């Protein structure tokens, strides 16, 4: 049986050590809004925040998820707020 906190995190101890004891239910977080679009290296999709408690506050209601298959063993994902610009160090300087 699970016990959930006011912030939405649930706690359910399991005998299987490969299963996390703390988790968020499926009605918490974000959901895909619309379709997933293919890009040269992967995909991008828009996510919309579900009406659930906030962990840290100041949540963006809409975010852009970009996924990139960089190598057979490396997947890069990036979550950004499409409504706010932010500085990113150009790749050639990293």
C-alpha cells in the first residue's frame, strides 16, 4: 500500500531492491501535448504541466523536450522553457 505526501510523492516499500520505494503517480508532472517531431539527430516535443502540486515552485506550464541520439551509448535530452531566452555557452567553447 502506498502513502502519498502533500507534495505528491508516494512511498511504497517493496521487497524487490530494483524497484524504487519513492515515486510520483502518473497524474503528476508533465504530459506530451500534440505530436512528437523528428529532427536530424532525434526528436522534439512539447510538454504541458499537469495540475499537480509543485515541488519547487515557479514551474513552467509548457516546456520543450529535445532528445538527441549522440552515439549508440549516449542519449542527450534537454528541457527548456520556449517562452524564455537563456544564455548557453556555444558548443565550440565547451
